[in-house]
């Protein structure tokens, strides 16, 4: 099982997965020390797959985060609501080495790409 940050673009998952032991614990949740903005700016490897992303901002692409719940002994995946499909969940399970029964899937407005939801957050 891994934790970390991710994006899904044109049906492909990319991001940074880390071992749970590399995470930082906050109130019963072990989270990756990585954040989307820094990764987007510093690790441009994704542009070899998708050159058109070179001129996009990190928040323009549906994204999410995988954390580990110490209490529940399972991964919690927070992601844009547009990513809730069986195919994408399968890809995320592979990318983060998640077991089928040890995952909770959740939306979080922090990861939205919806213009209306973003406006609601900042108004």
C-alpha cells in the first residue's frame, strides 16, 4: 500500500506514490509530504507523456490524494468527483498498490475541477 498525490488525464494516472513509512502522521492520518503545486512545478516528467499539459495549471486536471487511516487500517482516496469510475479506481489501485477491500473512496471540494464549485469555495 502506498500514499501520495495523483492526477488523471486522458485516462492515465500519474503522480507520486510513496511508502506509508515515508508519510507524516496528523491526527490519525498518514499523509504524503508531497503537494500538487510543488510536484507540478518541479517534476515535469508528465509532460513527456502529455506535452499539452506544459501550459496548464495543476488544478486544471482532475486530481486527488491517497492517505492512510491509522485507526481503520485502510487507504482513503480523496479525489475529484469526475474520477469516480470503476476503470479509474482500478488504475489507482494499481498505481498505489491498494488492496480491494482496504480502500474508502471520497470526494473533496479541494480537488474539484468544477468552475462552479471553485467559485463557491472562494466566494
